[in-house]
C-alpha cells in the first residue's frame, strides 16, 4: 500500500495543491494513498475520505485537533477527533483503501411524483465538475447523480431531486462525516461537519512551511542549496539549525 507523504515530496504536493480547488486538492492528496492507476476522482466520497485518513494517520498520526465556535454563544471549542471515530462514522469504515474497498458508487432507486429514479452516490469528479459559485450548483450536482428516469422526463422537478439528496447520505455513509458537539458554556448541542481533506491540506501546508523555513535558515547559514538542505536528514538538520542560531 503506497502511503507517500514524505519530506521528499511534500513540497511538490503542497505546490500542486496551492493552485487547485478544494475538490482537486482532495483528489491530489487521496491519490498519494491510493494504489497506482486507481481512478481516485471516480471513487465514492467515503472511500476518498478513507484514503485521506490513511494518508493522514501515516504522516501525522491518528488524532485530529479541531477548533470550532459554538453557533449559539460563540464560545471557542477545542475538540480532538480520533481517526477511529471517523472510521466508525463510515468514513471508509467498510471500505479499506485498496483493492478490497468499494471503488464504485452505490446505486439505488426511488419512486417520486410517479417516476422511478435510479441514482448513484457522489464522487469527487462530480464535485469538481460543478462550479460552486453558479446559482444552480446544487441542482447540477444532484443531476449528475441521476442515472435513469422512468418514464423519461425532459426536466426533473426540484422536489424529486431533493428526494435524491435526502437519500444520498444513506447511500454513502461517511461521505460527509458530522459530529455531535456540546457547548460547555451554554449547553447548546449541534451537528458539526468535519472536512477531512481540509484537515490534511492544513497539515500538508504546515509541514511544507516548516520545511521551507528550515531550507531558508540553513541556506542562509551555510550557503547550501534547497536540494542540499533536504538531503540532510531531519535529526541532523535540527542540530545544524540550533548550531547556526546559537
Ligand atoms: Zn455555546
């Protein structure tokens, strides 16, 4: 199982992700943990999340520190989420990354307004294809899930698409993990979404920035090139950083 987020590629990954959309970044990051040749953009979102969790656990550990504000009183909450809790919510719980995981979005059929509508779970490719800034972005996204309508209809009513939307979380549990949080200040309880790709991207950004600062400090102190600094292992680099600062 490749799980490649290392000092040797993190700067390239960060640079590639910078110019990308959030959906593009999640595909870029998940690809690092996917088997070679896997069509990551076509995976169901829960499997994509499983790959992201796998990548993050390997590179940064199993705990995700989150900071969020209570929507009622504004109190800031520090919450630490374990990767296992996310897996239990269905973020790849049944879909271990790799050949054994679910690689095709699940399909279901519902009947509404006299129509049988066959639809599938969302993939990252769907999210990438729809500009979130367009007024009917939600409708476009839902239409991408619809595979077949019987009897055929020129245009699907919004109510039918909303029926599809209500069924999507059940079709792909773990696609959009949410947590129940309790505010210790005012007692308010609410459901907070957790975007795993956002987390991994923040970690990658932090990692890349630390590395760039180290390159900068050592290049200035010793006249080394970036490649020369990165060729020195992290332990020895720390020694040189301390020595040059002292
Ligand atoms: Zn509160």
